[in-house]
């Protein structure tokens, strides 16, 4: 059991945007890229491992379709039957839909994320949003909910449009969220897929050439240049890389991942179920109760970094207490900056102390 000093006074949260602060020491040794803006983050914690111009607002081309797919999955069912209309057949990259053709929403999502079909994007938006404008409104609502403060969408495909932009930081947030959606992750990691008579190939060639790559999305327009969002897993660590306006994006993503996986390791600061402190109990059959972590807490660290964990407990614990009842919390911090909190729960139940009856007090217990 780990023991901590009990802190009874109220405390203030140290406000820290993990996605907004690049670790300076790590950034100095991170590889240089040819991108106008780039970022490398840990997908689980959101820690920024490297980056430059991470909040610069730029055109994002077809990486827009990450949001299109995510909103579609929240708005429709994979088995939905969708009829293609003539106005869905947009310019640029395509899955080569035909007017009056009927496909499932799942088929269209493969066409959206693998060959980056603008026609699929328009068809999905019309079906799932009751019209493209309403669907784009949903995209912007989702962006706001994710804290994407440097993002605005004007269409579901990513074609160049005034007022359609994002930044590396926001796209990393979006990608981390999208990869937690199982259906999205399954489709985005698919190299080839058959849709009717079509054989669709994924434009993300890192799926085949980079160890651990499991997605995400490519993009290109004249205004945006080459844009790329990818996700890679190695050794229990999941990282997201974003490059905007980068002619050498394939090589830059490979270099960023090699750096990130070499420099950082996923470490456990708090383990669920581990007992951390023994707390006194008033009015219980037992005088104390062990408190355990209600969740685990992992964080990526460099070789020289250590996480600090402190316990926050109430003034008094009074019986009855149920096993699993939350009664305090553990605070995890790095270099004095709070990273997160984990609930402390009772590892055992404590019943109210039984008072002897008058008969038992006069004549003693029997039995």
C-alpha cells in the first residue's frame, strides 16, 4: 500500500491545456519537417510531443473527411440505403458513383476514407444531414464540442472554399477522437475494399510501409497543398501526426514516429485496484478502510521525467461505507502541473458499529 500526506484544505486546479503546450526539451530534439505546420501527439493523454505553428489556420483539403465520417457514424446506420443523385457527383477525387445507384452508408464510408471520394462525401452529407448545409452545421457543432477553436467547415469534402480551415492542433484532437470510434478505426485502417464491382484502394500508403500505422487520411488541393493525418501504434503507445502543406509528408511522418516512439514511453502512474492509503473511519465496525484507485492513469514520459501522485481525502469518513464508494481522489502531476485526477474508492465495505442492547449490557452477550 502506498501512503500519502492527507491534504484537507481546498485546492485550485492548475489550468493547463495539454494539447496547447509543446514540451520544450522534446521539441528541441524532434526532427525538422518541410511542413508549414505540424504536430505529434499522444492520442490517449493528448500530450504534444513535437510541433510547430500548431494553431496556424490553414486549408486542410480532404483530411476534412475525418469529420465527415465521424458525424455520419453518429447520424446514420451502416445499413442505411442511400440513393446517389446527380448533384452528388463532384469534381476531384472520386469513388466513381453513378446517379440513381443505391449503396449502403458503410459502402460510402469506404469510398470516403479510402479513395477520398468527394462524391461519397456529398452523398453521405445529403443523407445523414437532411441536406449538405445541415450536415456541415453538424460538423461545426462537433468541432466546437471537441474544442477545435481554430476550425470552420464549409463543405463535407474539403474542396477549397472561403472560410474552410483548421490547424494541426485541432486536426490532432479530431483524429484522436475518431480513432476511438471502432467503425471509423476499422475503415480507416483498411488497405483495399470491394464495393460492388469496385475495388477501392486506400490513398494512405503508410499503411503498407510504416510499422504500426493504422490510419488515417490524406488530402490535397491547390490551395492546401499536401495534407496528411496519420495514426501509429507501437509498444502500447498510440501517436497521431499531422502535417499541413508538406511536400515530404510521407517521410516526415515516418521520422516523427521514429522520434516519438524512441523518446517517449507509456508509463503507469496509478493502477486501478491498487491500495494507496489507509483512512480512519468514525462509527464503523472497523477503525479504518483501505482506499484504492478507481481507475488507472497512463502518461507518455521521457527517460528523465517522473510523475508525482498525491491523495486528497475528506475531513472525515463515517460508516456505513460501501465497497467501491468514491471518497477522495488522487492527483497526478508532472513538474508541478496537474495532468489529471483518479477517484479513490473504498476497497472494502465498513458497516455501522453495532451498539449492544440494554439486555446485553446488563447480562452480557449469550450464545
